[in-house]
């Protein structure tokens, strides 16, 4: 760990005069340094440089760090933009009647486990969540719809509701935050896709699996459901919230293809029809937490609310990196590099 006492007593030369302190032990510069590092996650050397160049003015140092990050991030982004990024995380964000899901890719699983990357993913998901109200026209029936990446990337990055991101941190766009993170983590990072719940009168459940915390994972899903006629979403108690999460867990865990049998477009010739419908149709699946099929669970939940009839409107399940193929020649070259061997021709 960093010893601020030791740092405070080092460097009395003109170059490091800013760090010298009086006999009374004035630690105001130390406080600025600590605050700067906590809010920006830069190295102590970089934080010291920022304060030196800006006469220990915190706001100016913060602005300088932002511009420096843009420069270094842009340079790094240009260098790595051709690299395949198929690792990463799925992130979700939820609020009453709304939800968002995003996929952000990195080159390695190592970076996807970094808290800086995880924070980026959750904040992008939150930004998408609050942009959903800007979709026009709004859907008459709640659904999950893709959000234009250019729209999301140009929007200010918002803090996730579950975090305590400093309000004083300067506002930057999603695209700028990705570039900054590339400069910090030294890997290609891509915002691949984003979707939000569109429409009114929905209860939304979200679930992620295969990650280090509650809002990001290797797999993620959203489920949108509600009572016929709406009006229940604002009265959803803990039991309904647990049901919403349970339905999202169902989608992530068992990967259904359709909501109901009426939605089934094709049954393969080489499968048993009954077994296929039991596995591919969400309402027909056995509920993971027990108690019958998903359809029966919804019916029981509705009866507990005085005869409410629940309907599932939409769902989505994403796996990080699905559909991204890494060229064999790139993989072979990577293996040769790791073995310190010249590439084959």
C-alpha cells in the first residue's frame, strides 16, 4: 500500500517542492492526491504530475487528467482497434417498469474481471436504461428493443444505481469512457449491442450469471411481463419482484426459444414434438425453483393477487461473445507468439 507519510516527507527540491509540508504537518496536498486517485483511479505518479502542473488546483488537475486520458486512450484505441474482442461481460440495469441489457467486449477474460471494466459495463447499462424513455414512438405493448449504438455512445455516462460514483467527476460520453478505459487497460474494448424495455405497464426481471458481482456476467437476460390491462407494475411487492428475477433466471438458465406454443414457427423433423415444446417454450418449461411449469407459476401468482392474469410480453437472453469467431490464423499466430517462435509462412 502507499505510505502517504513517507511521500509527504520526500522531495524538497524545486521539482518536488509542492510535496513538502510545514512542521505543523499540513496534509492538504496529500488529501488532494488521495481524493484524485480515488475518483480517477490513476497511478500515484500520474496524480502527482497532474497536481504539479496545475499548482495543486484540484479542479484543474482533474481536467488535465481527463484530457491526458483522452490523448493516451485515443492513441491506444487506434493501435488495438483491429484486434478481436470476444470476451467481456453482459451488464443489466433495472428500475420500476424498465430494464436495459448491454454487451461490452474485451480481448481477454482477465480484463473482464477487472473492476474498472465491470464499472464501465454497469454504467453503460444504466445510461441505456435512462435513454429508453427517449425512444419514439413508444411501443403499445411492452417489448425489448435494440437501442442505436450511436445514440448510446454519444450520451453522457451515468453512474449505476448500486454504486457510489463521485458526483463531482466530470461528465464524459459513453464513447469517451470506452476510449479512456482502453488507454487504462491496454486492450481493445467494444460496445457490441444494447437493448431496453420499451413501453408502459411492464414488470421487468433481470438476471446475470458467470460474473463477479450482481449486475454483470458471462450470461444475462431480461423478462418483461405484466397483468392483462396493466396497472400492477407500481404495486409489485417483494413476491412479484422475486418472480420477475426468477423468470429472468429461467431464461438465462434454460434458454427458451419462444414464449408460448402459438409463437413456435418450426419444429425440427428429427425431434419428438412433445419434448421439443416442453423445452423450447418458456411457459411449458418446468420452473427452475420448483412448483410446476412457468405457466402454472404465473397462474398461482395471479390467484394470490385476487385473480390477476399474467402474460409474458418478451424476453431476451445473451451470452457474451456469441457469434464472434476468432480467425484460425490469428489464433495460430497468438500461440506462436506465446511460445516465442517466429510466425509460420
